[in-house]
C-alpha cells in the first residue's frame, strides 16, 4: 500500500511512496536497463505559491487531484484522519472520514483512492480484524454513499484503484502465497464488488520472478514478502476512457487498460538512468507526468509523455533561479500533487514554518 511513509525528505512533509529502508544496492532485471544521464533539460521553476489558510501537512499519505485542480490528501496520522479535499487556494472543501461510516470498517487502514469522472471518491479500506477488503464511496462533498465488499476467493492486499466511466473498478494488488513473496494480481470488479475479469499483464511473470529470486530492486529486507513493483505502483483514469497502470520499475512500465479489460497499449517511460525511480504519476488531458527520484541524492526528474508513451518533455528541478550554480536553490517540494496540461503546470506541496501546507505551482523555463 502507499500510505506508509518511508522517508522524511522535507520538514514535516513525508512522501507517500518513496524508498525502502537501507537495502543493498538495487539489482538489475530483464525490465531494467541503464542509460546515460539526461542533460541539458529545461527545469521547473515556481511561478506561484499559496499558503493554505488552516491545513497542516502532518501525516500526509497518497496525493491526487481532479480535473478542477482540487487536491486530495490522504493521511496515516490519527491527528488528521481521513482524506482531505482542498481547493487550489488551499481551502478545505471536504473531509472523507472512512472509519466513521461503515459498520464493517470502524477501524483499519486507509489505502489507495481514486476520484471518478462524476467527482465521487473511491477509497480502499482494510478492517483490522477482517481479511475482507472494501471500497468506500463518497460524494464529492464528503457525504458517505456506499460500501463495496470486494469478493475474491483468496487472501490478498489491494494496492491501487481506478474507476471506469461505467462504474466498474480496476484494482491491482498482491495475492498471498504461503512461504514466498506475494504474487501480482490485477482485476476488474463490478460496482457491487464481484470480480468480472482477472488480467494477465505482460510483465507480471518477470516481476514475480524478480521477487522470488530476492531481487532487492523489488523486495525489501524489512518486508520480503511484498513486491514493490506492484505495491508502490500507481494508476489513474484518462479522458480516452482507459485506466493507466504504472509499475514501480525503472524504466517504468505503463499499461493502458480498457473498460473491457483489454490491454490496448503497453509502453515504458525512461528517466535515462536506472537509479531514478518513479515516485508519482498524474494524468491531465492526453498527457502523463511521471516524477522520478534518486533515493540517496534526492535528485529529481519529471518526464511528460502522451497516452501512447511518446516523450513530450523532460524537466529537471530544484535548481537555482537562473538554472546554474549551487547556491540559492529554489526548492519546489518533494510531494508532486497535481498536473495540468493546459496550461502546463505542476503543483507541489511543501510546508511553511508553522507546518501549514503550501501549494507551489511550477512551469518549465
């Protein structure tokens, strides 16, 4: 799941899907190939910074946004339970309090979430004393709508969720396998939780083999049964009706999945170096923005591609105002929260001295 924090890379703002605890250097695989460092790239520079009136950044988890630019902030902190919806000016619009609305889910762990085209929020939820997995659905104003009980015949941990326009759900996760790392699973579920189709994604056998061999690129010494290629992946629906599934690999692998379960496209997004890993993905219009981060140096690179995987832009950031030198660095913040294609802008979260959330818009210069 992507709600646990693994690295405090900026004060009071912890990234939601970052890095393993000190493992050995990551190994290479059939899916990972080294290439030269990208150089001479334009860089992202801040054009506007907005301070949220009241909201603080403690316990931030998964981040998302909708087509209106509203931000959705998950949490793993008891002090800020649920998912918060903020306007582009940082004002609190709604709170989705998962544990308050379901008899089966009074206490537990919040997982990945997705916002549908209609503005409803779908959130994975894991009750403490059940093996059953749920999706809780809320209206855009935070009003509880319904509970979906995911019905599978085996024990599993969902990782990411997406919502098709027809109301069906695409969920990827891992199936428990006794005595060995969990196996990748991806399926389409109906709006009442019935499994309609299990998907066989092209690279999952290779990903599973990497975990079985103990490859430190996808398994951690602190959690050797979980495959990070799946658990740290992302997915999001696009305007073409497909949901795009990203695996946590470098180069990262992306699948475009149609509502009928057909994989209509598979492509890779390459940061140019195999030590840069995909930390976040956001889609706007017909463009996908992927943030890559190097875990030791915190070096960051943004790649933008179209829905076919063709590269549209490569942007470096956390540079000086003129793009040169090593002093007076302008930091955008590590948490990449939203992407807008028209005009092309990137929204990052950082914090003020009193720990309030700052929304920082950036453009390529």
